[in-house]
């Protein structure tokens, strides 16, 4: 079950961004809906860049990955609903 704030990874391309190995998404859906549907509301998650920082639709976030922290942006205007079986298993 995906919880709000979880980062999900997909190897399937959804038509946005560069050709990276994994496409990352952050879950925006409330937890109370996660068990009801086979879909989840997500938005693309990208590494921060000067271009994205100037775009009004990019929301800056800091992600802690083990001992490292990364500056990322959530591309909120590009939120979408995707099937949960399209993401990599943890």
C-alpha cells in the first residue's frame, strides 16, 4: 500500500523527462484511499535544476536517502493517476 509522501519508482516511461533508468513519483493521495483502488495519485519527482527552480509548478523538497540528502522538485501540475502495479517492488 502506497502512503502519502512515499517515493515510487517505475522503469516504464510515462512520456516526461529525460531517459533515466527509473522514473520517480511522489504519492499525493490520502492513505485512506490507498487500500480502496488499484491506482494512486502521484506527481513526477525530479532532481532540482535552475530551470525547474524558475518554473512556478515545481515544488522544492529535500529527500534523505540513507546518510545523503538530495534537493528534488515535485512537478505538481503534472500530477496523474497510475496503476500501483506499474511501480517497482520495494
